[in-house]
């Protein structure tokens, strides 16, 4: 009898232990971890960056991002820096840059000499996140200017677009239509925005919190810029060429 009682007690203890393990496993699944609660989307991280007290080494005012001392928004993080990891140049898409110049008269026998004035515009800043677009104070593209300008032949990132253009003398063969095409030379800067929220020691009514760090990768593109003449704004680097089509 005594042996049987011991066995029963042992089995019961194992059963209770199993129940505790199962309950613990359920609790782990149902309760989100502290790390999961701190996860943010890239767009949320970019908002934290835009509203940083120090953005790319420059002390910000709340008015730089449309804030207000009473109505808000206020600062959302302590520091944000853009760290460049790669820089490259490439040819952008070719585009038609002039009107058509036809030499399609039925009695035409010689090439037509024409003076063609052409122009093309390229956007200065294109990033992955809409929040990086220029705002009243230049936005995050304004913060990128320092990184952007260290590369040869670039324009201040707060300028939304730059142009290229020229007037050329060309000949249009008989039975052809001529227009000019421009291919801009582009550049791409790859990197990441690194946001930091400092640790908070807490106070009478607040709990302490550790330092928090967030990272959002970004790719920013814009045209390669040639210096303008006599202090004029820079112009887009690239190549132009005549394109002939049949009448």
C-alpha cells in the first residue's frame, strides 16, 4: 500500500510540473516582448529623425519641423545622423528635350539647317520615404546637404530641381524629323538614418527607460551638377544627341 501511495504522489508531482511548464509556454506566446513593443516602421523612424533635437550634427528648433511650444509637435528623439555607405554615378533615363523639326515638304531636295533650343529638368532629391521631401526649412534633404556636397559637382539638396539646356545648329535630312534627346548623369547615395533616444533615469511620476536606437536604410538620388557660369545655379551634367525619325 505504501509503495502504491508513493507512486501516486510521484505521478501527481510530474503532472503538476507539466502543467506549470505548459502555462509558462502559453504566457510566453501571449505576452509580447519588450523588444517587439519597440519595433517601428521606417516611416515612423524617419519621423523620429525629422523631429530630432540634433539632426546631422545641427541643433534643431521645433519650428524647423513645424512644431509649436504649446500645440506641438515637439522633439521626438535626441539625435539622428545619416551615415553614408555607398556612392555611385549612372546614366539616367533619356528624355525628349526639344520640339520636332521636320524636313518633310514634298519638293524638299536638300537638308534643312535649323537652330534648336532644347532644355531638360531633373529632380534634385528623390528618397525612399516621403518625409524626406523638402519642407519649409529644407526638411531631411536639407540635412543631407553636407553629405551630398562632399561629392564633386553636386547641388545643394534643398534645391528641388536643376536644368540643362543649349542651342545647337543642326541639319535635318530630307524626309526626316529631328528632335534633341538628353540623358542626365545621375548619382545615388546609399546609407542609413540612425536615430537615438537617450536613456531616461525616471522621476517621481515616471519610470526609468533605457537608451533606444533605431535604423532606417535610405537611398537618395539626384543629378550630377556642373558649376554655373558667373555664380549662376549649377546645371545638370549629361549628354545630348539628335534623334531622327521618318516623316
